């Protein structure tokens, strides 16, 4: 009998899971499993003809290429039995999540699933441009919201309002199903890579940026921005260890073919099929679009070469993208299967946040109205023309140019409306979510958020992996200052409600929300009545509060802090099989070395960064941050290596005066420490740390807060 590698992998996982359960049943102690996971899927494919959205012109659907769906993941943790944490995330094959859809789902769940807080539910879209039009308001005025959205009367298509009602019911039913299906499970996560999203803004030598601009001319200068090819993956597992679902977070909308006339989930359809072929027909797949307002899955440079390779391999571009995604998952899953966490922290925070609007000038309104005027004239002409022709006598797709003229004309009115709105409300209120699930952080936003903002969130997040989730709402672009200067489509006033200032505030909110999950309150530094002697003897620290130094979650040492009226004390005892440091002063980090950083008052501008090492020349220190204040010379310090115990002890006693700290009860500071390890004299090869943010790049946002307590 032939068994595929992936099938064998699933068999082995199940056997391993049963082995764990049997050993526990035979008397082995097993930690209680506190996480419950439920999945469900709803078919959102319309049963009637619809207007497809995603382009400036209307497209009445000419069939269904493949189904569109909503995938629901319900999570509940009983780590705190009195107050269980609950989060429900819903991925939708839609262009955006209109307010009507979100409000409608929550309204039904409020009445039909009262134990679930409605605010625990958030929805996000894959941004396919081949999904039905949804009215922004659930109860749009008039018999058809198609006229409101497109300026055309169509009697033989499903209205936006009717489609919203249709999907609200189906999504709510799937939410209930996922909630009722929840069972004990675990999660694992990892990082892969797949080239899917590409920056779509081409910049020319005159400084002008054009969306999907041509690159085969002498005037082409460069691609405007960065591209993020990471595939953030979170896998869920049943109690027996079998894979049950995947969250895949990729910086690209589902727009491999954005202008098609059939309803489709775009490349996520092929991706789901390929993933299920490889990993099991019964798994659920929840796509998330990371910040990708300036990104699309279509290369502008070497486009012909890329598509030629796909043809030579025997598939179309959508399948090519699906294969890339599945290949990334194929590399990550076998690696993370041994790291399943059955008791991950589950924390959720939702908040309505005021973001500054992009402030418009009267000249912006004048320019937008002037640009819209020819389109208004063209629309009026076409409307008068078609009003005189019976509907049955009009040519196929008769409405295409007319609807495009209507939408372009409306962009001028939209700028004027936003200008009026800012006069009495300079802020835009948006709903934002942050979730911690084990070592993963999720942060949502309702926008087409330019990539740079998401990269800032990821870089400063305390999570091991951060899943930025855009289009958890109705969407509009949040461009960068660079893009506004280039004047590309997503950066013009008609495309943006929130500008650079709002984007920066969104970054700060996201980083702060995640940071509170990892560092919910300052850690207490205990007061000592009598001065501690710095002699390398760690017995005096026994019984005092300690903090774990670890590498990828594996402990490698402990750290202690204490204080008296004049000094801050720091000690670390770390595993150290062989001790080497042949460097001097500035380079002592490249060997066995303790390095710590302290920010008085949490202020980055006041940061100290000091290293302490036992070198061939004796104990040496070096200060990297701020001008050298003689901090090392004014401190007492000791480093002792015990080769028999394979341990190294670090101790240092620092005057508060040298740290520009008062040394008073209640004083707060931000702190971090890392110990580098060199076992062969060739330089450090690993480290253990209290928090990220020293090794691998200076990031004070990732440090912990500490407070002097007495």
C-alpha cells in the first residue's frame, strides 16, 4: 500500500497524541488543557446575479467561477476559570467588511448566543475583487442600493442590502456552529516565506508614482516601497494531535485577477484546495491580509518571465500563487508540530479609537471637483441615452462605462463631504482589536493600510510573531508620506480618510496594546535593608524574586534585581559549559558576556546599555548607549566562572546617581538583559535573554517595566 509523506506525517502525529494520552492515563501527570477551539465555514456564494465590486465600473456577475466563504475560528480559554477569555475571528472572501455586515452578525449573536460578548467577534476580508457589492449600511433607503453605489438601475440583480442580509444570516450561523463545536485543542505557530504580494506603485524620474505603472520606459525609476514575503502561520490541533485548521497571514490582497466577471475567492480558492490536498480534506483555512494597501499579487517588473514560468509548469497564475503558499506551509508545519501549546495565553482587547483624519484644504476640494466634472457630464449624457432605450434592447454590459463615470464623478463629492466633516469632527472613530494567543499577537484595523505601517508594528511588537490584520472594516487607504508625495491612486484625498498622522497613531496603539499583553504591570524590584556584597557568591540571592533568562523559551539562567537607598543591584547565574572571551572593551559582546539596558522613567533618550565580561584581561565593561559617564568605573562588579558546575555568575552594584535615577520607592524604569554564550573561543553563537530587544536589534519597546518597591 502506498502512503504519501503527508498522510504518514498525519498518522505519526495522531499516534504521538494517543501516546501522550495513554501515558497520562497510566499515572503520568498531565497539565490540564485550558484552550478550546471550534471551527466552521459558511458558503457566501450568492444564489442570484449580483454586482461584483472592486473596480470603478459595475460588473454584473456572469456565473460563479468558485465559491466564496466565511471561515470562523472560535477560541475560549479557561486558564482563569472564573473569567474565560473568548475570541471569534471570521475570515471572509469579500472586498471589505461593511458596517452593515458586522452590525448584523453581532445583532443576531447577541440574541442567539448570549454567552458570547458581541465585541469578542471581529470579521476581516481577503479583499477579493470578485465578490458581491455590499451596502455600507444594512438598511439602505430605496428599493435597491445598486443605484446608490453605481448610479444604475438593475432589476434583475440582488441588491447590496439583500446580499448583506444573506451573508449576515450565514455568518451568524457559522459563528454559532464554531462555538458549539469547540473542543480541547492546541496551537503551534511558525514563519515561512512565499513571494505573493508585490508593491504596485511604480515611480518615475519626475517623482510621480503610478499604480500598476509601466516599467519598460526610460522614465521608470524604481518601485516605490518595500515588499513583505513572510507567511505567518498559526496551526490548530485536536486533542489527539491531528491538524484541524490554519490561519495564514500574508501581505497581499486576493487580486490575482481583479477584473473578472464571475464570482470568485481568487487565488485563495486554489490555495485552499492545494492545502487540503496536502494536509487533509477536513482542515479549515482562515486567510488574513496583512498591511498591504500598496501591494498586489501581480509583479510589474519581469511580469512576462514570471507568467511564462507558471505556464511552463502547467498552471495559471492563481495556481502558481497557491503552490507558493502551500510550499511555505509544507516547510513550516513539520518543524512546528513538536511545539504544540495546549495552554496558550488567550487575551483580547477591543477599543474604539479616534484617529486624526487626513486634513484637506479647500484647494483639495476644488481640484477633486474639477477632476470629477467631466465624469459627471459623461454620466449625465449616458444616463439620458440609456433612459431612452428599453432595458431589453440594451447591449450586454451596457452599464460599464456609465457606472464608471458615476463612481469617478462621486469621488469629487466624497472629497467635499470629508472636508465638511473635518470642520466639526477632525477625528475618525474606528474599532481596533488586539489578541494574544500564546507567542502570537494579532492586531486589526479597518483600512487598506500601507505596508510600512505594518512593518513598524511587527518590528516593535513584543510577540514572537505578529499577525497584522487589515480590512477588519469597510476600508479606505492609509498611505505613507512618501506615497502622498508621489501622488499614486491610494494616496490622493478621494482615497483616504486617515493620513500619515492617523497611521502613526494606529501603529502606537497596536504596539501598546500588544505590549500590555506581554507586560501587563511593572515587575517589583525588592528593597534590601543591608548592602549586598559583590563577591560572586550567589547564595545571598536565594529566596529572592528571580526572572528567567531563556532562548526560544528554553531556560538558560536566572536574573535578580534589588535596590537600597543608594544602589541598584543586578545578578545573573547562567548555564555555561565553557567560558571564553578574548575581546576587549567595545567588542566584549562577542563572547561570554552579560549585557543589560536600563531606561530611567522608560525614556529612550535616557537609555544606558552596559556590558560586563570576564575576559583574558580580567573583568571588563563597556557602555554603548549615551556618552560614557564612567558607569562601569563607578560600579562594583564581579564575574565568576565555575567550570565544575558549568555556571557563570555575574554581579554588579550601580550607584543610582550614575544612572540619573532618584532611587526612590515607586520609581519606574524599563529594563532588559541578555547573556551571550561562546563555548569555543570563536565568538558568541547563542544567547539567553529576559526579553527581546538587545540581541538582534535595539528595540526598547520590547523591554519590561520595573518599579522600585519598599
